[in-house]
C-alpha cells in the first residue's frame, strides 16, 4: 500500500508541475501581449491595410486596365489576321496598333501582344525589333510558344549568317514545344540552314527525322528529294 501511495503522490506531483509550467507559459504570453499590444495592433492594422490596398488595386485598377487593353487590341488583331502588318503595328490614328497599346498599357492585354508585334516587325523586315518583341513573349499556350520561337528563328535568319546558329536553336526549341504536323516546318528550316552553312550531315539528320516522324506533313511529301540530293553528294 505504501508503494502505491508513493506512486500516486509522484504522479500528482508531476501533474501539478506540468500544470504550473503551462500556467507559466500562458502568463508569459499574456505579459508579452500586454507589454507589446500597441506595436502588435499597429502591425495587424498595417497588414489589413496592405491586403485591402492590393484587393482595391486588382479590382478597381488592374482588372479594368486589362479589359481596356484587350478592347484596344481588337482592331490591331483584326488587321493582323488580314496580314495588314503596318496597320496592326502602327494603327491608323483612330485605332491603336500593337506598338501604342504596349506603350500605353504594357502587356496588360496579355502576353500575345509581344507575339503579334514581333511577327509584324518580322514581316516588315525589321528583324532587330522583331527579336526584341518575340524574346519578351512568355505565354502559356504551347502552340503559340512554338510559333513565337519559330518566328524568333526567322528573325535571327534575317539578321544574317552570324545569327544562323541562334536561329537553329530557336527552331529546335519550337519543334520540341509541340508535336504535330507543324513541327516539321521548324525541322525543315533548321535543316536548310545547316545546308546553307555547309553542314550536310546535320541537315540530313533533320530531313530524315521529317521523313520518319512527319511523313504526312507538307514538308514530308517532298523530303525525299532533299535526302537524295545530300546522299548523292556524299
């Protein structure tokens, strides 16, 4: 009995000790808040104000600006679809072109504006401007990413032989971005560039890839003559 009594007393003492420790921690926390209530309330109020400011900025400024930018882009997009590159890029005084939309709104209308402006500059022969726009494109659509990379490759080709390797890198990335019949066009451009650079072996690799993987593409229908020409010369 004495042994059981000792065990009971020991457990009661341990429980009392834990209770005292908890009470001590609670008292310390309570004391901390009492001593620092003013700065805590100031920090809390500041956080609330910042959150409200962000919400107001998004709802009352950013979202309306995005909608306005998209609306201003409509005429330029229509001109782009009609291959009217100058009008799409510069506007006509009554409607804005992509250039002015970017100046007024940045990319609030969407990342596609960099693609549109870059292609317009490319078609107009302004290759450096095209590169600058297309390198800024960072959209999420895989097909448009591939098109932007392909157009970037075309712009580098327009800059001359010193940029051919960079152009091929762009075509490779475009081909890797999507896997459809349009992929063959990027591979074809890379192969032709390698031929122009005097690297027939690399060109042949690209042509054979088109033949093996994309025989139903437009490029695939005539690819045998490219392969035969190189193999006959070797």
